[in-house]
């Protein structure tokens, strides 16, 4: 027997009630969605969206708030807005070109921390009563002040050491990601940006470019850190027995790779080859590597990837050599060829090695205070992830220590603190002097600072870049023992 469910016929009024009910459910549902999103927006997305440079709403904040200051970590004013007698406002930068790129400017668009911290400096957290009083009397509210991670002494030291050469210096704390100094030269005076805009924009020396985060350079021998890491990964036991006899020139088929100034390094084990930056040995290692795997390792180290960098930056570039392209393989292994990296990214890889393989997100904003000096927001260190294992980082660190004690980084050898690092002398154009690199950290056993230096056309890394890192370390360890 089949039971047929009796179909109920609805009266017209019942039908309409049911539709109204259904409609109500939909509205309630949408309303809940909206409340949910509103909560999400307020708690998560608000700052991000309001601070977006495409959002013109922030500009209208400036009509009601006097832009807050930017300060160094010890409270020195690096940027300040003053009200002029005629009622207009003037943004001034007391240290002139010293912090040009990292602080940026806010007159012709916004760059650097002026852009990154825009939202905070245009927010005012003075008490509500005072705000209302000021609004009534037509006065602007004082914006919040932004304390940075930047260390004035270290910035001065790095800038002086680089002198009038072109290049960049980045200093960060490996275990927190705090950026303590960032220098790019040639620089410009942020007080004059508006006046000199046309000449700055078309400047042949690219003064506006932040070379620390946007300048891409061939890594030269600093790339041997990565070639070495890949070698250890592919030959986990055999790498210890590596041996190479260097006569100053490696011949591979039709190609030759020379050591710096054709120096014959003689019999080299792996540590010696790395410490002396023997091109022949590392080109030979390159020939032993799986190019696809090497490419994978560079990606793990954030080549061709977005970087967790708080300022405008360029991505580093690695181009995988075909397994039969001997010339590209040789060049790639010693950091020449098509590979390019920024000083900031170089500092990040070095910091990760110093920090047991874990990269901390680099950051520049420390905390925000209101006009009464109360902290209204504090930023804390955040891990980005592991770029390598702890044992790989330790093995690389041991090799980098030998660079300073036995090899090309001897300018950093001293009795006060220990340094681990790698030099580089990167060819970039035939007939021109090489770019000088140094990247390293100190103290080797308990790293406090990671430093990357590039001097454009500076010559050898050991002679031109290492002394700049030395000056930075000396200054820091004379104050922090
Ligand atoms: Zn050699």
C-alpha cells in the first residue's frame, strides 16, 4: 500500500504570511552578515584600508589633526610638523638627509615611514573632552607620535662609514626583526623635496631610490652561502670531504672562471674555499648541483617572492640555469650571471642564519603615543617562518665564522666581539670596478646584529664593505656590552 502524503493547500493569506516570514529570515540573515563583517572590519581590516594610499579619506583627517612626529628609538625627533605664523604647516626633518629614504617625505606623495605610519600620525588619541573643546574652538587636535626602531647613533655611524660613496647599509636584530639602521646613498634633503622635485625626479643618480630595499645588485660571492647550503643538502655526508686544487683559474670546457685577481688558492677544503671565496671551487660545486633543486632552495630563501618588508621594495631575482648550460651554471654558483638581490633581502637571509633559521619579520614602527605621552599601540616581533633548519643555519654560521677568522673578512677580526659573515665582489659591467658586499652578524655565538653593506663600484668586499660593517659593530658593542 502506498501512502500518499496529503498535500496541504495554503490559503492566500497563509501563503503571504509565509513569504513575509521567509523574507524576514533573509533580511535577518543579511543583517547578521553585515554585523559580522562590521566587527571583522573594525577589528582586522580598518587600519589597513584607512591607511591604503589610494584612500583619499585620510587627507581629510589632516584638516582636523596636526600630523604627529616620527622619533628615533631613544626619542629624538626625526620628522615634525610645526604650525607657521601664517597658519600653514611645515613638515621638517631635523637630521636632513640622514634618514631620507627610511623616513621618506610627505609633501609630494608619501614614502618611507611617512607613508607606512600615515594612519597613526593622523589619528589623535587625546581625551575626548579635550577633543571636543578643541573642535569647538576651531583648533586642530595633536596627532599621535610614532616611535621607530631606528637607532640614531647607528644610523650616523653607518652613514659616515659609507661616506660619499653610493650604496646601502641595513642593520637589523636577528631575533626580533627590528631594523636599527637603514642608509641609502646618494641621499636627498627631505626638507627640500618640494623645491627640488623636478630635478630629483629626473636625477641620473636616482637619489629618490631607496637602494637598501629597492636597489637590486648581483650578489657576487655572498651567494656562495646559498650554493654552500644547497651543496650540504644534496651531499649531506660527502660535502665534508670536498677538496679542490686552485691555480687561480677554473677551466670547464670552453669556459674559464677566475678567482679574484687570479689568486691561486692552492689546496682547499670546503671551509677554506668558502673562507677564501675561491671561485674555482664554488664553480666546481655548481657543476655538481641539481639546478632545479638549487632554484627551489633560492625560493625558500625568498628569491622571486614577496618579502615581509614594511617599505616599498624590489623582489630579488634568481633564474634557473638549464642543466646543460655550463656557462650559466658556473656563473650562478658564484653569484654572477642573472641573479640579483637587494641589501635588505641579503640582511634578512643573514639574520635568519643568525637566528637558527627563523626569519623574523623586519619592522620599523615600535609604538605609538598620544600627545599626553601614553602608549596607544605597540608593535611586537613576529616570526615569518623558517628559511632553513637550525642545523643548516649552524653549519653555515660555522663556515661564515671562518671567513672572518681565516679568510676575506679579516677586517672584522678583533678582540672585543666575534663576527660571522661573507664578503662579495660582484662584477656587473665589464671594465668597471666590482660592487663591494659584506653581509654578516655578531657576536657569532649570540647574535645581536645582522648587517648587510653594499658599496657600488667599491672594489673588493673585504676591503671596501667589511670596514663599514666593522664601524657599525664597533659603535653598537661600545654601547651594548
Ligand atoms: Zn681559488
